[in-house]
């Protein structure tokens, strides 16, 4: 007897094109004999849009995250980050279909939706692991909050008119203190997100590293830093800060930071797994997603490209 297969469908419920795509995917899964799995948000929205859509299963009811084979994500990078949060801790990879703008984490586009689902059903994809961050807030010696991030953990000022006074630390040693709007601590995956817009370097995802990028620092030495994957980064909100700071992880999970709070970031032992339909170079992804100008290039071709 063939074991039942469980594929979770995650969509941006606030967008009609995303909901339409989700209904299309569910119908294709049902036609192939599978029961699509939906989280509580998608479950209610989907039944409201397509009450004849049966059978579908509710995640956490008859199906747990440990039962999932794959997560098909329909939307932009924000939807993929939400899907990573839903599936955190399970081995199911995320297969993103971009319905947003850049969609850097997505693997295919809206026009390839049917072919993408067909390949998912055939298990015709590769799995790539991306490192994530373990994030802790400490006040004195007490850990008051723990979470994780795929892209970045950001310490920011809570009040627009107030500057945040911080000291940054690497591997338990202080490096510099300054006033700023905030500090981004990022993975290589996040190097093309918030850290990129703040002037940080683009780091190829095959490299395991941690990035630290200050936001609008008032300092002579406040350059972006790249450290090894076994290092620990920390940002301490100094007591002289007027007001409070706030921690944001992937723009989704947040916690207030009183003066004296320390945010400590390390590599998490739990990666996020992404399903890939091709093994194209990351350089090509950068060019395509950011529409970078490369006209006039006359570089190596074919075998020469692999040996140059």
C-alpha cells in the first residue's frame, strides 16, 4: 500500500492572484490523488473562495508538520518567510513560486505554476540547506526571549526621533560603541534583503558566515562585518539610550529591548531547506532578480567556463 503524501500549500491570503494560484495548485494535487494540506489561515480563506474544493486537510488536525513531504509557497519572499515559520523544525523543503516583485527565495514564476507542481509531484527537485540564526535576548544573566531567523535579526530604535546607543561584540569581546538607527545581523540568505539595502555585502549562499551591518551609524568605525559561522555576534542596548529598542526577526517576530538588554546571535543547528528545480549559478540569480546590466560580456562559454 502506498503511503499517503502530504503537501502543504501556503499562499498570501490577502492577494487575489495568490489565492487563485493556491486554488489551482490544490485542484492539481487533488486530480493526482493527493489531499492538499492547508494551515488555519489558508483553510478558511480557501473554502470561502472555493467551497467545492474537496478533499483538503487542516494542518495540526489530521496532519502534523512532521507528516509533510513538501511545502509549496505562493507569493513573495515575505510569504516564504511565513512558510518557513509554519514548517520550522520539520524536514520538508520549501518550493517557492514567485507572485511578488523580486522573490529572491522563490524557485519559479507564476507562468510556470503547472509545470512546477508536476515536478513537485514527481519529486523532481533538489534540496538546498540554508543556515539560520539562533537569537536570544538577555537581561543581566537571564534569557528573556528566544527565537530564530532565516534572513536577519535586527536591533532597531523603537522611537523615530530617538537614537539607539549600542555596543557591538564579536566572540565575547567588545568592538565598538556608537549611536545608530539599528544593527542588522544576517545570514548569507539575508545578505540580499535588509542587510543589502543597508549597504552590506552580497554573500553567496554556499558560504557559511554571519554578517553585521549598522544602520545609519554615527561613528568613525562602523563598517559591515563578516565573521565565521561559529562566531557569536551581540548587540547591547546601552543604559544611556533614551527610550527602548526593539528586536525584529525576519520582519515577523518582535520583542521590546529595554536599556541594558543584549541580543546574542549564533548559527542555529536547524537549517531551512529549499527545493530547487535547477542548479543554476547564484550569479545568474542575482542578475535575473535584480535585472543587472551585463550587456557586452564576452566571457567563457561551455567547458571553458568551468575551467577558466
